[in-house]
């Protein structure tokens, strides 16, 4: 206690000398040499209050609270500590210095986790999309009924959303009931989605997957033209010029493709037109649906697509549907045929859902680049899987069209940032 009192400093020459002697004795009992305690030798020679205070302030490291006269408080050995153990003078300061780095590490871990989740959604988007395209094209070889298959796609998706909704996972399906007015607002773009989906499947059934996806890179050109015609929104000249390599690349690829036919090309072009209309109508009519998530919007779009696709399929392919299904069952087997129908419907719904999830986590430019890479992967895997032969002209044209799509996405994003 006396040593602790003296460490606080009394402010007189006599007290300063007693403090120095007591500190030395205390350190000697703890088995610590004088210099390690941190008291400068000058403190033992202090003869005036000023010199005593100066010597006491020279405690090495000074991690301890100050006394009444400015002297550093004497380090106290904790209860139960081993006698003779060296005191850790910088422990408090070290922990304080380390604290920001711990927070930084936690932030880095969180950012890394977010990147991993986003990368996982992109990988699932690509994988399920490839599975859909390959399964869909394989099914058409045995069951060439694109109107019916398009209906099956949205039927399976609607059943999936309904089961999720009634199971309590409302955020993964319809979200909430919508009013008649809201349903009408969703109906216009959803109908374009349904017609575009049918047109794309007509193309998939008629020509190679690679040609359909190459022609579908023209979709930005249709969107730009429709925005000007229907909404009066002019596209900047640099953005318009980026459409030139897309158009020229598609023309080269189509001219050199060995599987080209009018039905396949027309289906892909109609799909571009209807999907462009879907984008324009979405901008005009969906601004008031801010409390409905993208997942819920897609669920209602799937439901409306079923309402449109089912009657059209019955009208166009209904009379010969039973004969076609019987031939497919004889070729594949009943279990395999129905399993493929269910699988292709689930693949279609899930790859669109993963695309929405990815879009929610990245900016539009990154999503556009991911979309270009997706088409490259689909074209490559389809060529390997089905053994399609691509001419040199088709390969060059496809590369030019995909590069033009990436350039268009970048320039369009820059234009939007300038307007903002």
C-alpha cells in the first residue's frame, strides 16, 4: 500500500525520494530489475519536486494512469500471477491497436462472403441455363411440339410457385395477392413474355441452338427502335453505332450457318421483337408496383404466360398432340418422356429465377456482361453436345455479335449515368 501511495506522488522532495526507494524495493521483491520497471536512473537522484516529477514521468511505455503530480502509476501484479513473471507493459496498448484490424478483417470476410454468394448465383444461372437448352433441344428431337412444350415450361413454373406460396414461402413465389388493376398492369408485359417464349421455342425446334442465340443478340436493336417509336426516347449516337457490329455479326453467322431455315430465323426475330416490347411496356406500366419484388413479378408473369400459352397450344397442336405424345413415349419410354417434360419446365423456371437473383446483386453492366458470357457458354456446350458443325464464317460472325453486345451494354450504362 505504501508503494502504491508513493507512486501517486505527493509533490515534495522528501516524498519523491521515498517513492523512488519504495519502487526499487517493490521491484526487487517481484524479482524484476530496476531498469525493467521503467524508472529512469535520474529519478533516484532527484532532489527537488520538479526533478522528481520529471523522473516519475519517464516511466517507459507510460501505459498506466497518471498520478496527482503527473507521475505514472506503478504497475500492480495481478492476484494469482506468478512471482517473478515479467509484466506486460504494452498489453493494453497492443490490444487497442489490434482492435481496428479485427473490424477490418470482419468487413473483408463479409465482402468476400457476398462475392461468393453472387458468384454462386451466377454459376447456378449458367449451369441451369445450359441444362435447359440441352434438355429442351433433346426433347424437340423426339417431341417436335414447341407450342405444347412452351406451355409445359410455364405450367411447371406456375405449380412450383403455387406450392411455394401455400407452403409459406411467399417471398419465393407470388409474394402477395394483387388487385385487378395491378394484374392488368402486369398482363401487358407478361403477354409479350409469353409470345416471345413461344417464338424462341419455335426457333430452338427448327435450327441449331447456336444460331438462335446468335440471332437473339439483336434484341438491344429492337429495344432501341421500340423505345423511340413508342416512348419518344432517342438513343445516343455512340450507343446506336455499337449496334452495327451486332447486326453485321448476326448477318455473317446466319449466312454461314448450315442449319439455317426461315422458320428458325423468323422465330428468333419475333422473339427479339416481343421481348423488346416487354421491356418497353415494363417501363411504362410497372412503375407503380414498387412493393412487389422481382421474384413475385416473375411468378405472376409465369401465371399469365400459362393463361396465354395453353389455349394457343391446344388450337395449333391439339389435333395432333396425342399422336406426337404416343410416338415420343415409344421412342423414349413413358417415364423418361414425362421426366424430361418436368425437368425442362423446372430448368426453365429456375434459370430465370437465378437470373433475377443475380440482377439484384450486380449492376446492369455486370449483368449484361454475364449475359454475353452465358450465350458463349451455351453456344459452346451445344456445339460439343450435339456435334454441330460451325463454319468459319459463322464463328467469326458470332464472336463479332457477342462483342458488339458487350460494347452496347457498356455504352448504354455510361449514357444512363450521365443522365443521372
